[in-house]
C-alpha cells in the first residue's frame, strides 16, 4: 500500500476539507439518538440557533463519503443555503449500535440529524444510494421535506435489475463491484460508472480502496443486503407530493436511462427529468457545470 505521506487520497482529502472550511462549513459529530452518531459538514452552529438561509441536505452514494461526491457543488450551493453534507451510517465517521440496515433506517437517521440542527424544513439532494434515502425521507416526512432531487438513483429498481447489472459488469456478486477489494474490481466499477474514465494506475486504485472503501466493509455489506428497494419484481414506488427533479447521465451503465424515464412517470405530475450528455453515473463530477446549472435553476429560481 502507498504510505500516507505519498497518498493521493490523503492529500486530496485534506484539500477538500480545507476548501469546505474556507466556504464556512465545519466538521461536526452529533448524537442523533442513543444509538447513532452522525458526522457531517455544515454551518458553524450559531449562538441562537437561527437559520438565515434555507436548509439543503446532500446525500452521497454507495462509495466515498459525502464531501468526495459533492465537492464540486459546495461553492455554488453554500451561497444560497445552510448546507449539510453528512456521512450516511457506516460511511466516514457515522456509526450506530442499532441492528437496522435499510435505507429507511438511513432516512430516519438523516431526519433526526436535521431535527437536531434545528432545520424544520429543508430540501434534499441524493445521488445513487443517497437517492434511495432521499426518496424515503420525502415519502415519509412530506411536511418537512420541500424540494427533492434524485440523481442517478434507481429508486424503481426491480429484483432482476441487479442480475442484469452483474451481467453487464461480468461479475457474480454485487459486492464485488460496490465494495471492491482489488484494483481490478474498482476498475470495473469505474468503467461501469464513469463515461470516460481513462487509465488509472493500480497504486492509485489501491490507495482509494485502502482509504475510502475498506472502512466498515462488513456493515456496508449488510446495508446492501438490507435494502428494501429492489427486492420485488414490481417497484413499490408512490408519487411524491413535492416538486421532484430527476437528473441522469445519458451513459449511466449502472442504472440505465430507461429507469430514469420510468421513474419520472412513477413519481407523478410533480416530477421532471434532466438528462446530461457525456456523463455516466456521477454527472455531478463528470459534468459539474451542467449539473450545477440544472440544480440551481430547480432549487433557487
């Protein structure tokens, strides 16, 4: 493994943290109940607890924790929102003693977090696995969640979709891709997720695995098995009351574009779909200017 002093992940992680601090956010740990502690980046707590701007919650996908997946959106959004970027449970520094592992449990933890910071109403943006959590929050607490953005997230996933994904990736088990242990497995995930990834040396991939994928591996495997989404042949998705924006990369090979079009119909008349060309599963990183423009127009205009 690459020593920490030569680690790209460690160096770039330090750069991201400094950037967030310069943007006025601070790293915080908060016990949201007797079992669960959530780490998040958010506004520095004010003496009187006032929220001067609308609150916005950014939820990351099943991979590197929050600030890695949303780093290119912070400078835009922090000017308009009290911005909260948590680590979902068992990612980063967020932990629990609870035996619950579903995305519904994650949604409950995030809702408790927002209660604890004093945000009575807020909008939610979730990508991939974070989109599952965002959908559950919006469906279960419509009085609290205002606008919803679901990015690259197959909330309407069927049981067969996992097998079709494994066939496209030429793998046997979903954890071989979502919880990579070797450079080859991580290279497969990148090939499936990113439209134009280029070549990445093994030592860099191994650094990512060591620093960002190795933590809480057993618990993350339980999270995959604990999903309630994708367990049936028919999606159990109800329309949402809120305005919903679906953002999708046209070349997403994890959740195909056909899923986005179906999801728009399932979520009802308040849902709209924006497709970003030359992007795969992470358009917020692949095409950040386009992604940010779409996000700003939906949330701020």
